[in-house]
């Protein structure tokens, strides 16, 4: 099952291409969080995968939708799943 979401301003960080932004689809493959641009066939691994704790797709998407704010220079931070267990 896939869930649609819009990435926060800084995007969702992936291992393959860095931050992806805009309308995304997110799903779980075992404990690996995967994403793609809506309607695309290219897929990416969300940084921090595989998950070390059990999490539902709804929990993962809720975590990825949060805006982590700006860094000390005022640039938008990206979100990933490295601290997912802390946020749930």
C-alpha cells in the first residue's frame, strides 16, 4: 500500500538523490521506507532506512510530513526517518 503526501519545505532526504520535494508517494518494503514522485517510476530509499523500530505507514508519513524548521542559517531542513522512533 502507498500513501500520498506533500513533502515539507526542505523535502524528504533520500540516499540516492538527496532531498525530494513536492507531491510524493511513500510505502514500506519490510522496514525500508521508500518514496517516489507522484506518478513517477523512479524510487528512492528514505535516509535512515531500514527502521530499527516497528512503525505503521501512517506513523511514517506523519513523521515525514512534519516541518523540522530552519537551520542556523535560515535554510529549510529536510526530514528523514533516522529519528522516527524518538518522534512516535
